[in-house]
DNA sequence: CCAATATACTGAAACGTTACAGATTGCCAA
DNA sequence: TTGGCAATCTGTAACGTTTCAGTATATTGG
């Protein structure tokens, strides 16, 4: 029994996934016509077009990704490049959901491309570009002078960065206004009579470190408060390190009476450190912290919080890359998200 | 000037990505030979094989994924199917990193396939199978009678589940021993003299709900403690709901003196509810909670914790799917992770 | 020394898609 | 009638890979 007698496409019966050939056979048209009809090409008759599209819908035709990709080079893939050590848990989760929300009704798939501490952050990007694995890339942990952004720009690969760069090059980004955040935080603390402030910064090399530090500094002089330097940790440090350093700091005579934290996880450690030093939150010191989910007020209601929406960031970044892929001006695909006001615990 | 004179592959100069044709031209061999040489086929001479592989390495040849996929149907993709509303943040982040760790030095890519509350959980799986978008699938939120597992089994698609099923069908899984967890938790509370215990369960339909409930019930009768029913919430509920219901519960005369929580986020809410009711953790009630990162002891040091490692889960699941794809017996790709002991705060 | 056989290699076809360069038809102006 | 042209439709080739069915050469057994 030679199964090859019944060639695929000669019969329209099978359980095989329908292809253009199947569709062509069913409609009695040529493969080319079917292909063009499905993408609303102008040189296809109105009725034919409708007929093809109807049949395609009926039998659940889905273009074969490999076929399209091989022929056109279009992968229909967006890659999210993540650091496996230093990204915040909430960031990973929320940004992924934000991205998938946007690409849900597009043909795009999301692939996650990780890199670890030991690697050059450029490695995964280089891999993606060299192998042509994605039509667009989203990167985080953006630096003022970011080799990844430069590389992708040079290679003509659409991308969006979480955080801005400062290279005089224009590209899509989404950023949270950390300058405003730090400023608001300082003012909120000043309003509570705090005037010796410390800042737990973002990781030092990243762009938003600068924005945070500048917002902090400018607001300090605006309200006439002073800085208590606390440069031994950033939010990239471990819980234990932050906790220990905070305890050290808070045991000093010149300890701050207000602390600003750039991440919720760090804040847990900061508060623990404060309490290790025998001090009480809200009495001896106030803390303003960014958070990305409503968790800190359950932790200590004395905390002051500012919300950063990572899901929004994911959506914006996805929209930006897709926009660039679709031919929009990169310069028009930049967004900055204003911080919420500084929120105290509300019953 | 007709650029087509210089056909691709006729010259080995270009910046174009090398293909088998490039390699064939450079080595002076046929495309077929090169292809076979690269995969160590037996009918290729030892020297030829070495020569081809050397050249391939030198010029950084990478097989074109679309070509392979079109020809063989192999996608080299693993898909992780996630619920965009109900997965824990830490779960998403850790499991992704666990998976990527394992597939890092394989040709596999990880794609994230989301589905939302409104959708049938079977939808994304059906999509993946119908479009042949992945060689293997990882699902979570596994149910005793899981239509997704059944569907993939019927369609011959390798997969692994986070959590077990109970359909008499054998497939790879990784699970945390929630029966043991609940038992240990009960015993730890009993050891502190607590004997009226409440359980904040996993989501009701999922398999690990049963294991948790059974472990709880068996240990209760073992230590002679009694259950205070608390069926109005599960860890799928919002922080606010859990908090409110817990406060309600704790204001009753027959309130529990011990609570077991299946997730860290829920525990934050439970503690808030306890304190809303004017009670004190560690004095009026003890709480044992699962957590996936060291966060709860910063929150309240009176908490008792059990650690569940989601990164490990991710790695195990990835290993399991890859194993199945590679032809191993599905029954040999099952693993159960024992809970850590119940840990009090240690300085 | 011939045939059989093993060894090492090769071209053609196919996977599903799109782009290119026609082909066919009908209709109208000259 | 004829030539031209617009409107529709079509076959072929190509993307990069693997599989199938060989071919050519060397090696072996009798």
C-alpha cells in the first residue's frame, strides 16, 4: 500500500494543517492568487477576495510561520532581554504581561532571552541580531551610553529600551520619571519635617541612577534639606547587604531622618536595618519607597509609597517596538511615565 | 549595473549570514555533504567532517531556524503557558529563569504564551498544538482532571506540568510536596501549642489544593488538633479580600490560634487581617507560610516559613520536556520536591 | 580479472510562503 | 478588425534545510 499515491493537497480531506495549496485546491484558484487575496492585494477581484477569505476562515487556515519567515525574513517575534540575576521579580512578571497584552492580537510571539551576571549584556543582543531571531527587541537596565542600543541602531534592528540613553541617538523608549519621583519623595519627607535625607539608589551604571540622584539633589536644595551620603549600597545589592549597611548607617550619630528607596524589595531590607538599629519607622525616620504592587503598606503602614506600573511599561515598550517595525518614526515612540503622588497608608 | 551578476553564495566574501551553501562553496563540497558532516552522520569521512566543522566554527555558521523548521517541523521552541491574572509574581520570574537556565546551551528558545481569566485555559494550548508552534509545552495551575494534559497527550505533543494530574495518564511533571508541607505546618503549630487551625488554601480546582487539604486533615488528626473552617478565600483572591475575611474570622469567638498559608502574598494579607482584628502575631496566633523568596521574615519575624523553590521547578520542568522530546519515557520524568523544614526567624 | 560491495560524496525535491514576470480575458478607441 | 490596455489571475523561482535516490571510486572475495 503506497501512501504516496494520495499526495498532500490533491485531496482536501485530511487532518493535515491547511496550507495555501489546500486553499488553492478548494477555491480552484492558484496559490499566488490565494496568497494575495488573503492580504487584500489590490489586483484581486472583490468577490474572489471574499470567497478566499471565507474559505480560509472556515477551515481555520493559519499561515505557516516557518514558511513566511524563510521567505520574507520576518520572524514575527519580539524578544525581551532579561538579566537573570538583577531584574526585580515584579518587573519580570509585570513587564511580560504588559508585552503579551499588546501583542495578543498580533501574529507576534514573545521570546525571553536571558543573560547572566558573567556575560557581557551585549552578548544576547548580538546573538539575536546575528541569527535574525527577532523582528524587535526590548531591553532593560539601560545605560546612558548603551552599547546594545548603539549596536542595534547600527544594524537596523528595531528595539525599545526601558529607560533612556544619553548618546545623542534617537530610539523608542519608555521610562519612569525618576527625577520627579526623587523630587516628590524629598518634598514629602520635608513636609514631615525631615531634613537629613539618604537615598538608596538604583544600580550605579544605569541611566535612571542619574535621574534619581539629580532629582534628589535638586529637591534637596529646593527644600533646604541636606544629604546623608549612603553610597555603599544600591537596590542591586542583596537583602542582607542592604539591611546590614542600613543598620550601620542608622547607628551613626549623623544618621538620616528620612530615607528614599528606589525599590520595594530594598525597602524591606532598609526597614529591617532601621529596626535592627533599635529605631522606629515613622518616629525616628520616615521612608519613601517606590513599589510596583500594593505590598509595602501591608508591610509597615508608616511607609510612604510611590507606585510604578511595570505592566504599563511592558505595554508601552511593546507598542513602541511594534510601531518602529511598522515604520513609524522612532522619535515619536518615546514615553515617560509620571510618578503617582507620594501616598501614605489609607485605612 | 546589475547586482544580480554576483549571486549569493557564488562569492564567499559578503556580510551575509553563512548558509550551508556558503559552507559548501568554501569547502568545495556539496550542500548535502556539509549538512551531514555537521551532524556527524556516519557516511562522511572523518577528515571531511573535521574540515567542515572547523570552517563552520570559523565563520560562525548557525543553522537557519526557519529552514530547519520548515523542512523538519522542528521548532526548537519550548512554550511556557501562563495565566496573566493568577500566577504569582515570584512564580513567573523564577520559573522563567529556571527554564532558561536549562535551555541556555541548547538550540531552544522560550516563548511565553499567556491566557487571561476570560479564556478557556485550553485555548492557548490548542493554539500551540494546532499551529505547531512549539516542540514542548510547560503548563501550570494543573488540575486533577486536566483537559490540557489530555489534549496534548492525544495530540502527541511533549509537555510537562507544574503539579500532578489524577487521570490515570502518565506524563512528566514537577510538583512540590504540598501534602508534606501542610503536614509539617500543622505539626509545627501543634508544637507551639496551637490546636485550632485554619488553612488558606490553594485555588480550589487545582491538584495541589487536594494535596494541601489532605496533608492538613491527616496531620490534624495525627496531632489531635481541630480545623477552623476558612473556605471563603484561597490564595487566588485579592489581597483586600483575604485581609477582610481574615479580620472577620479573627474577630469570631471560635477563631483559630494557628493559620497555614499556601503563598507569601496571601500571608501579607492574612497578617494584616489579624492585626486589623487587634490581635498579635506570635501571641494570639501563629502563622506558617510557604514562600518562594526570603521575604516573610523581614515582614514579621514571628512568621514560620517553608521555602518552595520555583527556579528549581522551572529547571526540572524544562529538563522533563526536553527529556520527553529526546525520547525518554514520560514516566521517568517526574519529580517531587520535598519542602524545607518549618523555619522560624533566625537572627 | 570480474563482479559485488562498501565508502564517500552529490543533485533534486520538498517543506510553505512571497515576488517576479508573465498570461488570459474583455473592452474600447481607432 | 486591430491594437492597446486594464483587470485578474497564474506558474516559477527562491528562501535554507534535510531526505531520497542515486553516482563515482576504491576495496574485497572468488
